[in-house]
């Protein structure tokens, strides 16, 4: 009993901060000793010790799991590596489709190698990053391959062949031992010897895993080692795997590409284990920041975009939407559903532009978020009422403009008075959301053969909304940049996205039935532009000279394929957002095509809020009451 209670007290005290840990343990032991001095207190002592052991630590339960943090970090990185490997495969196949050549069976190895190279780059970068932040201390880091070992076997858990599964398990165990020995040898060497061990050892360890994985199958088949060669070289399976007996046949799996993946996991383990041994580069002193004020340029671009949004909404509602019936009747291919989707998307996008513009314009006031909600909600209500009333022509345009002006004035009034406080976080939310979501309106279109019949106002409104969204993102980002942006760089940052957007939308669509133009190129610009704006507005950690620029340049490049992911998730998984908006409007989601802007905006908005919270660096920690010996006494 005595040993158990003291063990509980020691474990409870170990979770407290180091500066008060010893004092806490002495106080608890003194109270326990006082209980022990009284007869018949065994259960009371046990309850006291167990209650302290089970009580929540001062810094939360995470303090108890700190020793396991490196293990969790490694496992998460390994699971992410499987996803990166699949993404690399999709990227390679997409590149092949875009470049034109048709897929052939003899391309399997080049595709697998290209996929492995992309995965290897991720493994080296991720392993080094995780190893710097959550290293395993001492000899424990040589166990990193055994922590990683279960993850590369996960893709094969669906297989029902126990012999093959036994081979995979044997392969990862042998690989873990080999990778651990390789890491031990690399840690004990330096210079060229270490580089040779890493460069030659990683692929050899992956090959060893693949060869070992084929051994059980080879020992249980008539083909023997020929099955291993076919599995590793992506060759033709032996005849016994293609013979159907009792309506079944033995499955055959290829472990050659898996061996390349295991080489990547070897690089991950080596990068993780060697990261603490590499000396850190001296950090450059941070440059002086510019304290931006919420001045005229930001207010002007925000209010201007809000006005543009109202004009575009009123024009689309009163002029474009009623005129689509005549356009659809004159077009050679039936496109009434496509045109209805196009105009509905324009109305929603215009309302979004108005709300974001007002959010940025009133960012220095008391309630900027309420201002944006009032203006956006008012326009949604007016849109639903006027759409159902079918007010068209000049009279309908005047009423719509009047209601839009009322919505903006009401939102501005709700925002309250200006106050001296940092407006950067609200600006970040508006900038990031506008940069990603607004160019997505360029995805709306119709078959190229019908383009000569489309009204000029439809194209101009679409391009104008995209350009307004780009300006709403770029101008405040330059004004709120942490460091002063040179004039040529500011002109390029603002002008280049506008030019790309206009050119992408202006390229005429082909005359083929399914050609819709090059608007997707302008839509893909949104996420890279958002990354650039965040690079300007965020307070960066002190790094070695040039590393911050290189890091954010890599983020910008990676944003191009990531834009496709954002588009797919926002369009498909968040399709309930446009469905609800179109239901409020009264038209319903019965149009042809897909709506992208509302779903992408709903997806991006919480991400923008999270980025805004961290735009000034680490989140502030609110200090609460702490235990101290003086207060306890």
C-alpha cells in the first residue's frame, strides 16, 4: 500500500511544471504521512493518492503524453506520406494526360519512378521538419523505423491471401531492422561516408523489403522465385495465378512499386533520425516591420468592390436573367439550364463580393463582421423577393440598385464608429476568401459553339467580378504588408493577376461542342494569390536568410495543384451551400452544371479565420491562476 500511494504521488507530481514539481511532491507526501500516522486510514490514503494521480494536470492532460509526442508525430507523418504517394500518382497521371501521349503498359516503371521521386522529396522534407521539432532522445531515435513499420503495410490489409500478408509483415519487420541499423551507422559517420550511406542505403533497404515480402509466396508456389521476379519487376504472373480452380484463383500482387515506397520511408526515417545531428543555421535578424494603418486605399477598394457587387447583382437580376430565354432560343445547342446556372452564380458571387468588400472597408470599426452579415443578408432577401416578383427592365434595375444601396448603408451603420485597434485580422479574412473564391466564377460557361450568341454583358460581368475579387485581395495585402513593398513589386502583384484573369477569360472558346474556354486557368490563380497575400501580411518567424522567401515560394507553387483539391471539395462536398441559397432565391438547384463559388467560399471561410487568428504569430496564451508555495502558505 505504501509503495503504491507513493508511486501515485510521484506520477502526479511529474505532470506539474518543473519549477514547482518538487515542492508539490513534498507537500503531498507530508499530507500522506499525516494520514499514515492515524490508524485505520488505509482506504483514505489510497483515495487521496489515486485522486491526485487521476486529477487533471495544471497544463492539461497533454502534459502526461509529452513523452509520446514524437511517436504520434512520426505516425501522423507516415500516414500523410501514404496520402502524398497517392497524390503523386494522380499528379503524374494528370501530367501525362495534359501533355498528350497515350498511356502504354511499358510506362508503368517510369510512372512508378516519377511517383517515388515526388514522394521521396516529401519524405526528406517532412522527416527533417518533424525531427527538428519532436525528436526522440538518445538511443530511442534508432527505433523510428519500427514506429513507422505498420504504416506502409496498411494499403495491403484488404488482401485476403494470408501468405501474401505474411510476406508484407515479414518485409516491414526486416526493413525496420535494416533501416535502424542504417540510421545507427549514419549517425556514427560524417561527411562523404554518411552521404554515401544515405544515398545507397535508402534504395537498398526498400529493395530488401520488397524481396523479403515475396519470399512466402515464392516458397508456396510451383513457380518459386519466378513469382518473386514477376512481382518485383511488374512482369507477367506465372500461369498458376491465372488458372481458376473451384471458381477462384490465387491473387497476384506487385511489390516492385512498394519497394520504391519503402525506399521513401527509409529516407523519412533517416531524415528524422539525423535531423537533430545537423547544426542549425544562424538566424538572420528580423527586418523592421511597417505598422500599417487602415487608410484610404483599403477603405476605397473595399467600398468600391461593395458598390461593384451591388451594380453587378442588380444588372444580372434585372437585365441578364430575363434575357437568357431569348439567348437560349437562338443558340444552336440547348443551353437554357447552363445559362440559368451562370446567372444564378453571378448573383450569388455579386452578393459575396459586396459582403467581403464591406468587411474590409469597415475592418477598423466596432462590428465589421456584423456589417458584412447585414449587407449580405439584406441582398439575399432582396434577391429572393425580386426574383420571385420577376421585376425586369430599367424599372427593376432601379429598384434593385435602391435596395442594394440600402443594404450597404445599413451594413455601414451597423459597423459603428472607427476605433483605434488592429484591423488586420478582419482584412485577412476578407482578402483570403476573396482571393480563393471570387476567381471561381470564371468556371461558369457554355459550349463554345454557343458563345457567339451570348450577350456581351454576361461575359463582362463575369470577368468584372473575378477582377474585382483579385483587386480586393491584392490591394489590402500590399497596404498591410509587414515590410514595405517596393512600387514595382506592388504594381506587379496587383497588375499581373488582373492581366492573367482577363487574358484567361478573353481567350475565345473553340467551336467544339464541349469547349468552354480557358476560364479554369484564371480560377486556378486564386489559391496561389491567396498564399502570396498571406506571405505579405503574416508575421514570420526568424529564419536563416532567404529561407522564409523560399518556403513561401514553395507554398505558392504547391497551391496550384491544391487549388484543384479545394475546387473539388468545395463544389462536390459543399454542394449543400448553393442548394440552400438557390432554394432561398426561389429558382432551386435544377440547372445544368455545377456551382463552385458558394461552396468554395464556405470551405475557405473557416480556414481564413484560422489564418487570421495566427497572422500576428503565435496565439496569445491567457494566463490563469497558478499554484505557488507563497500563495499556498
